[in-house]
C-alpha cells in the first residue's frame, strides 16, 4: 500500500499519450483554452490517478460555466472515476443554504433574525441573556459546540448515529454558555441544527423539504439534497476516504442524520448555479443576498469576518466570499471573487487534501492580473536571549486554554496550537505565525519575562494570556485527584486514575488518556483539552472544569 501512496502523492509530469477511458469520463466543460486548462490540471496532479480518491472542480466566470473536471476516483473498489456530476458531501459549505432558508422565512414575515430563539425552541434553557437567530447564524451565540460535547459524552462523530432530536436535547441540558451572546465570535456547529428546527417550526416543513421546494428546485440544482437519512441511496455519490500513515486508504463516511450545519449533498455544477445566484439574485432576492454577505458585529461594535453562513475576507488583495467544509472524509471549498465575477467550487472525497489551497491555486491562474500580495510586516532579527524570555506557559484566565512557547534552534515555536508552528518576529514584542493568520503581542514593559501576551486573529476580540509557572505535582498531590467525576449536562462519568505514577482519565469502555501537568491544579491531554480541578471550602478536590476548544467551563462533580 505504501507504493500506491507514492504514486498518488508524488509530483510528476503527465506523459503525452492517448487518454484512457476512465480519464476521458472525467472531462467536462472547457472554455478556458488548452493552455489555461493544463495549468489548472497541474494543481490537481497529485490526485489525478486511477488508484486515488480525488476532487471535482467547477469554474464560473461572468455568466457562464467555463471549466469543469473530475480528478481521481469516486470509488476505489469499483474504479469509478470522478466526473463533474459526482455527488459529494459539502461539510460546512452547507451552512449558507440553512442561512438562505432562514432568510426566506424572514422575507415571508414568519420570523425575524432578532427574534429570541426560545420563541421557536422553548427547550433551550434561559441563560439569562437573549440568544437571537442572528447569533446562531454568525457563531456569536455562546452555545457550546455539539461535536465537542458529544465527543466528551463518549459519542463522537463516526461512533454513533446522531439526530436533530439529540442535538436539541443536548442543548436543553446545558447550564452555561461559553460567553454571553454577542460578546465573541467562536465557531459553533450547534447553531445550525437549531436553525433547522426553527425553519421547521416557522414553516411547518422540515429544512430538507423546505430547501428542496424553495431553493434547489427553483434554481435547477437537480443533484442537491440534504442528508437527513444517511441510509438513503444517492445515485452518483462518491465514497469518502482517508489515508493512514502507511499510505493505505480507508473509507470514512458520515453516519449521522444531523444536518443544517453540514449534510448537504451536491455537485460542483449545482454549487456554481448557487454561486451565480449571488451575482444575479433570484433566491432569496438581492436585499437578503446582500444581508448574507454583510459582516456580523459583536456587542462592542467590532465587525467580524463572518456573515450569515459565509466567510468574508480577501485573497491577495481582492475581496473573497467563501466557506470551507469537512465531514468524515469529504472536503469542500466554495469561493467567489465578486469584483472579478469568478466562482470556484471544489469537492473532494479524500480527507488528506486541502480544497481551499487548490481553489487558490486555480485563482492564481485565472486572476493573475488582479492579485497582489498584501504588505505584511517584514521579519526582524531578535537575539536568542530575547526569544528565551518569552519561552514558557501562558494561560487564558477566562477560558483556561494554555499556550506553550518553546525555543528550537534560536526560534520561537508554539506547542499548544499546532505543535511546531513557528512565530516570526515582526517587531520587538510582536510575532506573527507563518500562515499570517494570527499575531502574538507580548507585554514587555520591563526587561524580564513578559507577564502577558495577546493573541490577535481579527476574528474576534484579542485573547489575553497570562504567564504562569508549570505545575510539578508530587505523587502525593496526584492522589488527591483520583476518583469518579460526573457531568449532569452530558450524563457521563469519567474516572481519574493513577497508572505508573501518572494521572490518567477515561470514559469506559474507552482507553485511558494521559494527563500532563500544566498550571496549578490543571492538566492537559493529547487533544489540547485542559482539565482544571476545583476545590471546595475545605480545600479538597470537589470536581473539575473542562476546556475543549469550542467547549468552555463544562462542570464535572466528584462522586468519590
């Protein structure tokens, strides 16, 4: 199997021979010319093989589809090639269709984006602050993410069949939000299944039926549907795969009936029809289409790079409106460049590819005359002594997330948000990640170690981290944490145990997970979750709080 992976992923130049039947079947529309087509195809050369899963590509420019093509195989067992009409699952690209359905109902006067969601979902607890439909759409509700919660409950995606009913019930058991509604942006899938419920209760029809009659059918998106029953036969659907470390492929299909956040089955052709609708709006009309593409706002007035189911940003100096998606082994990316009237859709059935990067390679070819690299602060030279001052552990006092900084070959690296991510100095106290998506600013008023750092991403308000000492608990200290802990919100028990002098945690029948000391009374695991033990008035451990990325302050109470 290693040999298969080599031929699939190694870069090579195509040999000029007659095309085999499987590759000819993958051809679609070509109005860009042979030279441009060859350049585009080169971007997909790693997956354009008969023994590889791959991708479908669709390109729309100024009123027409100009290029479609399939690369690789839709099914490895039967050697079925990917074509422009192959059906894939679009992951979170789906969210914009849930948003559109919601907006259609606002146009009919059946709901308002500023309505309290409890008007339609009384099962949702009263958290003391109103959560609006707009909060759900813009990921500013504060609701904990469903997949993180279900994983902590021992029912992660891929191990259990979930339903919309289960998601609503899961939310009904929650006692806290991650933050007050509107205070922050934090991506949360939970809001979109709740929107599916709201569409059903406001319209009297399930989101799947409502979307079909009000969006997909009127626009001519004949290959599109929601995966509201994962057992249903879908003609022309690609099987999803992932590649393991040895180069072997394994099927990785989504076995869930939750949709609205994901679960949209479609083709690149249908996605281009949808994209054209943003340039020449038919559904839900120009005012509502414009609202989808308007940046959201926090309570502070700060705008965020997210509209209603859409990412709003720029690529190499030109405006870009897009969304990525991943579900099981499916990967997707749909992007539009409004000023250039270009849309690119990529759907893949291999978890190991990055369709956003592929789409941007295609954009580099098609928009070469419009693109330019944004000016970024240039790297400066900082002495190794200055770098060493910043090494250590930093804690977000609000969420408990930890930020570990270390030095390698005189350079500063993050070991907590992706091990081995280099931070490049662009100022005396400013460092930028290599991907340019975030910046770390140190507060270094004195000559010693900085007390705090700010993580600035532009997506939400800056996150403040405080320097804290690493904890070094003794074996006797570790004994205090042993016991069973219960979460009422998840109805699950975890056991904290000592194994070979080290602390572990497990939810039976799962294997034990090692806990590594972080700061005082706190530990982290391999998934970068933070477990902070709490103490009662007597000073004894009485429970712990969990930080798990999109889940904060989840309470477990010690039973024994």
